[in-house]
C-alpha cells in the first residue's frame, strides 16, 4: 500500500441506519444471512410473516454494509448485493449506508475481506466477548486512495478473479473428461460379467469366474507345481516383488524356500491369501 494514501476511519463515509418495519403475517419475506470469513451475504430463506416470531425487522438496501453483531469477529459482514435488496434482518444485525461518494462500494467490498480489516474487528472489545457494538464499526480504519485509483484496483482484482475462475473451470472440465475416459475404458474391458448372474456364480470354480480360496494352510502339498501363477500370501507380499517385476540383480524374482512354489491354476489367474503356502 503506497505511503501517500491516507488511512481514515470508516465513520468518515458510513453511517448507521436504524429503521424497523412491522412484519405482516399475510406477506412473504426474504431473509438473508452473512457467511463467515467475509464470504459475503447470501439468501437464507423466503418465509411467510406467520413464521417470523420477531415482528420488528430491518430492511436491507443494495450497497449497504451489513454487520452481524455476534459473528463479526469471525468475518460475519459484507456488502448487500443488488439481488438481495429488500430482504429483512433482525436487530442483531447492523446496517450502514455509504454517505460519501469518496469511496467505491466495490473497493470497500474487497477491503473488508482482507486480513488487515479482520484483525481490526477482532481487536475491538474484550477477547472474551464475541459480539461487537455498532459504535465499534465506524472506528475501523481503511486506506483511501483517489476514486480513480480505487476503480483501477477493483478492475484489476476482478480481472484476476476471472482468470482464477477460468482455471478452476478448466480443471473441473479436465477432471470430468478424465473420469469419462476412465469409465469408458473400464466399460470396454472384458470381465465376462454376462456370466455373473449372481454373486454366487461369480465365485464358482469355472473359467472366467473369481475364486475366493482356498488359501494358506488349506492348500495341500500336492497342489503345488514348479510353473504357473504364484499363490502369494499377504505376509509374503512385502518381502518380494509382484510377478513379472524383478527384484534380484539378475532380473529374476528372489526365491524363498518353500514359499515360492506354485499352485496349478488357470492362465491369467492371480490369487492372494491370508496364509503362506507351504
């Protein structure tokens, strides 16, 4: 921030507006809420007057600075957007209108999102008292560049924000395309699902089906041969590489006595068990 910009209190160009309306049970009202961490003002709900217990409410105007009494120290404030003008809030909110043309509303909107402003809000009052008072708000300080400079800063921020939004959109599109490609690839793999009419049929001992065992001590000595697909136990997996991946210096898998014997299986079958074949 340039040193020649004056730092002024908000009270120089904002003033609190305290106006209440009486809620009519036969009317419908829009209510808003402030998001924490200075993320702005959003729609809360649309309700009939009969659902509103407190009959004295405040009406928001576009461009006003809305501050939540209880949540201000956690970023509960923002500028009322045009599309939420006319919405109501309770007396636990403070409304401030801009009374000076020396500040651009968009510049104020960006500044109140900065850590510099948030630190001022948190520093006001007792650290054990979460709420703020309406008299605290005009005391917060803000750098005030010339109006043309404010608009230039706003335009630059909006330009950068648009680029970030485009990058996020592109990333989302890329993820969607990757997911679609993966799903397409998996769909075209031949798992012979057409033969799996039930879960039970998927584990039957037939070609193209999945075997659930036997493993470990259930395997008999005569079931092992010198060639075929290895039956590897879960305890053995960390101690040797997967089939086809060399682990020894000569490019062949390291042999472990009696644990590297092979069980006769159909081609293209690979089995993991809870025990070690022996």
